[in-house]
C-alpha cells in the first residue's frame, strides 16, 4: 500500500504541476494574446474535448510501447500536460480580468511574460486551486489507462492496488479491502478540504468591480 501511495503521489503531483504551468500559460495566451487563427485554435481545443479517451487509448499504447515507456510513469504524466478543459477554464478566467492591468504594466516597460507573472498570475489563485483539485482527483482516481500501461507490481497506483487487493482477497477480506479503499481516498479529501473555497470563488467570479 505504501508503494502504491508513493507511485500515485509522484504521478499525481508531477501531472498537476506540469498541467498547471501549461494551461495557465495557454489560457493566458488564448485570452490576452492577439494572433492569427486564435478562433480556429479555440474551436480545435473544444473539439478535442469531444473525443472519448477509449478511441485514443490503443494508439497511445502503441506509441509508448515503441518508445519503450511501458510500465513507467511517463505515459501517465505526458498526456496530462495539456487538456482542453483546463485551457478553456483558464481562458474564461483571464477573460474576466481587465486588459487595463496589462496595459499599465506594459507602459511601465514590462514584457509579455512579466505582465503574466507579476500582474495576472497573482490574481489567478482561485482558478489555479480549482485546476489543482480537478487534475489531482482525475490523476489519483485514474484506473483504466494505468491498468493498461503499468504491468509490474512495483509500479501499481492506488486504484490498481485496491482492485488487485480485492480480487486476491475476495469476500474473505472484505473488511481489509474497505480499509484499503478508505486509505486510498484520504489524499483526495485532504486536497479538496484545503482548496475547496477557491472553487466557489473561481465559479462565482464574474469580474472586477468597476469593470
């Protein structure tokens, strides 16, 4: 159980970190950036959200198999770097922040990345917390893809360990199985309790006063 815990924490933690960086930068670019094809790019991103994971699972497995990455954590982390849902959430949040903040910073000589990092990013705590919660829960509870790509006992994540434990023990170990399942949800509950207030803020935020 401890090994499964550490595996899930590594996968979920790294997935959340890389995804948060990518979607915040991408969402900011889609919201405040001005470039050709932005509308078409947003439509493509929305289109990717309509593709079921099951249709991509076999090509993804073949790709990682050829890259000799089966039974490693890389196939669990790399596909999580970008997701359409997080990008659209970040974009919609930045849309509510006034452009005048960035214009004032640019007048003072700040570059594009400095405007993002020093002006808009400090105002984005609610949406970042929301993305962290959603991505952590999705990564921690993911079962199908880790079951396909992880083939060794030492690389099992918590959901796979719980499933294997219940199958090996059967009804004879129902109490132990429930105990293991309870231990498996503790990190998700902790993260949610720590950051739950930001979900309400990010959903309820409709703009800045005076905008």
